[in-house]
C-alpha cells in the first residue's frame, strides 16, 4: 500500500472559519477550487503508473465529506475500473478506498474515457486553504502532458455540474515520470540531444532543392532572370483550363499588384503566362506520357509557359511557379499596404511528374470537429504540395459529422457531447471536449475563451497548452449537406478527390447511440419506425473492450435494420456527390479496424438476434465479420463507390477464407515488434492494390518526440519530419532502427519482402491525422507541418535516395530546404480563396524546432533542426534576447535559455542549456 499524502495548511482566515460554521452544508464555489495533476512513478507495476490529483480549496467552505462528484475524461483510465479478475484493478480499488474515495466509470453504459471521483464514508473534508493530494493508480503510462485527465466538472448533490480548471505538471528530468517501463531507453529530448542530432551544415541550394516536393528535372540558365511586371502580366489558357487559370489569377492577385487578366486581347511579352495541355508530354524521357506531369518554362524574353499532360499537370506546374516567387513578395503582401509590382524568377526549364498516383492525407474530424474553413485551408495546402487524395473520417465512436437527410438524429444527437450520463440527448463527453466554451452541453461555468482555459495566458500553440485539458476542442459540430458540397467542390477545384470514411462494424458508437435515441423517440408511437435503423440487439450479452475503452460500439450484423441504415447512408452520400459534377466518385472507406482480439473478447457470440436469423445462426464471430463486410461492400459498390478498407479486414478480423472481391486496403499497423510489420507487402504481393499509411512514419498525430510538452500520442513511437522524409515505401524494414522504446529492432524472419508484382500494386502513401488531440486549428497546423512536407516528398519524388549515407545527405539537404525556403514561405502563406469563402488569414502555425545547444570550454554553441532559421539566446532568464551569430563566450555559470525564431517573428518553446 502506498503512503497516502495530505498537505494541510494552518493559516485559515477568521472569515473562512465563520463562514464554514454558519453554512456547514455549503460546498465551495467551483471557481475557488484549483486542481493539479502530476505523474509520480511509472515503476509501480506492469501497465500501471501512479499519478496524483491535488485539490486546493481556495474557498470559504470545506469540500465536504459527501455530496460531491468530480467528473473527468482520461485517455489513461484509472485502474480501479478494471474487472475483479485483474490484479491491477483490485490494487487500485484498495488504494483509492484507503483514501475514502471511489473512482469509477461516470456514464451509465460504463463505456469510454469518462470517470467520476466521489467521497465515501470516512472522507475528511478538504478545509478552506487546504491542499489535498489524491493518489490515483492509472492504466498504461503517461509520457506527455496531454495524456493527463481533462475536462473536470464538479456536481454538488446531483445538480448541474460546473467546470473546474486543472493545471498539469511533469518534470522531464525525473526518470520516474518519463520512463515508461524498465526497458524504456528512449531519451527525453533536451538541448544536448538536439545539438547532437542537428548535424547539417548551412548549404547553398540549387533551384531544384528549393522546392517541395523536389522536381524531377531542373535546368537553369546562369545569370538569366525574368522580371515579371505584375501590372502588365496576363494569363492565356484554353477553355479546358479555365479553372486552373482562375486559380493562378487569384493566387497572383493576393501577393502582386495587377489584375492578371485571362485571355486578354493585348499581350505584353515577356509578361505573359501561357497554360496549355500536351497529352503526349513525356517528363522523364522514357518514351511514355506521364499522367499529371508538367513542364514549366521560364524565359527572360518570352515569359512563362506551363504545359501539362492533363489539367492536373498544369495545376501542379502552377504550384511550382508559386513556390518560385521569392518569399519577400509574400512577406510584403502581409506586412505592407502596397503589393509588390514585380517578381524576379530564375530562367529555367522544369520537367516533373509524380511517383505515385495516390498521394493522400487523412483527417479525422469525428473525435474533435474541424470547421469547413479549416478543411478548406488544409485542402489548399495539400494542393500546394501536390497531394491529391483527401480522406475525411466523418463517423466514429465520438461523433457523427455529416448531415444525412432522413435521419436527423445522427447530427441532432450524434454530433454533440457533454454531461449526459444516460446519453439521452447527446453522447457523453470525450477527451474533456464537449461544446468547447459555449453552452448547451450540460456543464456550467466553463471558461469563456482560450485564455481563461489556459489559466490566463494566451496560448501560442507551439507545444502543449493546458487549455487542451480545460475544454478546448469541439465535441459539437457537423457539416450540413451544403457544407459538404462546398468541400467537394473546393477539393475538386484543386484536383483532390475526397474519400469519406464511415467506420463499421466497430468504431460505430456515435451512430449506435443516435439510433437508440431515435428508437426511444418512436418506440411508444410507431415501433416499426423505431426499429427501422436500429443497430444493436438490446439482448446481446457479448463482452468486449476496445483499445478506446468502449464496450458498446459494434453494429450487429444479424439485424436487417443495420443494412437498411447503411444503405440509406450511402444512398444519401451518393446524392451529395452527384450534386457536385466536378467531384469524382472514387472510393468510400468502410473501416473494418480495431475489433479487439477474440479469446478475451466476444463480438456477437451472445446475441440472440444472431441465432434467430437463418443467415447468421451458428456462425462464429469471425464468420459474422465476413458476412457483415461482404454485405457492407455490396452496398458501397451498388451506389457506385469502390470500397477502401483498413488492412485489418484482410490481416486478422475475418476468417481469411472469404473473397471480398476488389477492395483497396490501407495498411497502418507496422509497429515494430507487434508482428504485423509485413502485412502490407504480403497482400500487395497477392495482388491487392494497397495504400501505405504505416504508423511509425506516417501518423502525423504522433508526437514529434519524447518530451512532456509535445502534443500527440506515442503508442507507435514518435514521428517527426525526418521520419516522414526517410520513409521507404518499398522497404519499410530499413526504417526499423529502433522501436517505440528506443531499442534496436531485430530482423524478423517472418517479414515478407515486396516483390516486383507487389511494387506495382503499391498505389501510394497516405499521411494520417487522427483527431483526439487536434483541439484547435493551430494544433492541427502544428501536428501537420512540417511533417506533411516529408510525406509529400516521398509520395511525389520519383528517385528514392539509397539507404545509408545517401539518405542522410538527402535529409541534410532537406533541412536546408525547410529552413531557408519552405518554412519562411509558410509564414506568409495565403489560401487561394477563389470564391471568397475564407476569412482573411495569413500563415501556418507549423512547429518551430527548439534549438540544440552545448557549452564547450566556456563557449555557448547553438544549432537548429532546419538550417537557416534564426536562433536566439538569453543570459537573464528571458528578460532580453540576443541573436546567435556564432560561439558565445560565457562569463556566468547560470543556465542559458535558447529559442528559434521564424521569419515572421514567431518563436519556439524555450530550451535551457546548463
């Protein structure tokens, strides 16, 4: 048994004592309660750690011996909710009971990450002025601050709960707090480690290496430049390229003076940009035309010509041209009231085409909703880096995010989260996010804005902000039919295909609970209507526990109403696409992932409906999965979509004995040591058209590195820009340097190599951004950029650097590309808003790397991850800052503070060198 700690203060004011005695049944105003969460020790047992929640009562009344309940979310659940068969569960229950408290699931369903702390008999009230530390044994581990409990709200005597704000503390230098297990050898990031990693020298870059992704061929003419006079510049394009011409016109008008008339009667050579298509364009001289290829010619005397093998190729040539315009022009557009009247461009000929046909990014808006405008910005940036597939996860356990005509409950109920223990009107809260700072979610007294949520400090979003734990994040929200039509059109205008993901049969809790809400609405008046779209068998006693702690998120394959529901969803989805003629009807992602392993779990084995249906009676759970997915695929196909799935559908969820026909699997699970590293190659070799989204290198929502102030998850390790850049689609085993705990990865003889047939079946790669921690548009930017640029490089660039020294040299060049060109451009990036759909905003909140630093022989030496960025140092604890120009002789033994500064003046978090 661990020692229970209590911290009592003796200085109580007379007023507080009088108030407490006069109102003995009163509880403190929640505004006068302060919470602090801290990790204590990861060494107390397997898959558990010790944390502490300190409650400080700054009020005039004691927090009583009974009558209160403190609710919160936690992605590291208290171990006290584990079953009696688990020794850790019994240990945790004994430990919390010894403190005269209970800690259990909060919601009636006992499903998900929502918990409640209550006093029990013998609890000593927390007196005014007292701080009480409550020790909590939690499951798994907490390496980052955003793993901590969030969204606290307290209810007195079952009344409306009120928000209580929390602060979070972790000491990055304490191994007990930062060491996951005994074999965790992953170091915590610090200045010395960064200094050793930042080995690239400052390099003068050729034009080819200034661009992202790097073009296939660039030929420049020495000392020749085109001075494009913007007031005279016109654009010439055929009717087939009208959209591309308007896009270019808008992009140039944002940063340069002039109207950039299209097909004007008067031309001013060389101030002319010609757009044209040559379907036979061969960009790599192999005798075959290149789909999506382009040729960009900039001539000092004749102007600019962009030739594409198709309209998409022309569009990509436009994006390359945009990157060639000097950053100073973009900077002037932000900082000056007068736009520049010219842009100087190097005379050059660029030939280029993509490596992969599928160059994608997935955005999850189910966990935390993102506005239509945020999606627009992301789509425009994807297009800037020549990505062409956008998967959007619209439906998952934590939210349904698209209007479906005919089933309003999906959004009236399923697009909302809050305090609703019985989930009668909305889903219960998840990851501490409900209706953000607005009313309606059943939680009163929430912070009014980000600054209040951040304990009075304006968040910079260059790493963890405590606002993330204090209601930041949109648990409410959805796209109307018209909103999604706009998204489809916006993407189509940028040659991006939109792939919706509806994840079934698991990850379906939002839909399930919404349909239960619908059932209850109609059951007393129209039972047939109530059952029309019902997704569960209420008598099913099957027991399972998902990785996200759900016990009730599977739709039932034995119910015909399940397929009636799915058919309606896809029918209405098809109608949305049909209403946007430019939107391509390509794939629809049907999910199929993360059913927990059979054995300790049952999926539908105890469902009476299964045995009552002749089509499902007698089937095993794996056979029921096959039955479900075959019918699900049939529905998707009959409405004109191809079926994309997660790789789980093939690798382990079904029997492995069924022929699904043509499906397009996306393989994510290559976590080193989990045994699935080879699955993508196995099925590509068998003939499946595979997309790679390997978690170790392509999951953008994984934290950049192991430091408590980074944002993200770390179940598959840590993923920074170098990980995305060095990703090897045809030999992922070369990326297996260390596992998620920093240990060497041994070769596994079961790993399957990709053969020549398999290589032909790799359609491309997809970077993934799951939404659990994407609680603001700025965090989305931070997690995506610059990681996405590395993924774009691997998806587009035809030549892959050889393993070893060649790859390291390529990375060093790329760090210069980012530091000198790509990131300064993002500082001033403007969305190309053709139809005036966006509020005015400039710049991207990319992650600014912390400097590396070392003190050698009394001299401070500083470097940075992306070479060319400015670094600064402070010798007076941040009171003043000096630009670092070279080694600095130190005359003090005090610590030195460091930071990196972007071109626009934004700064990284502060690092310390001792």
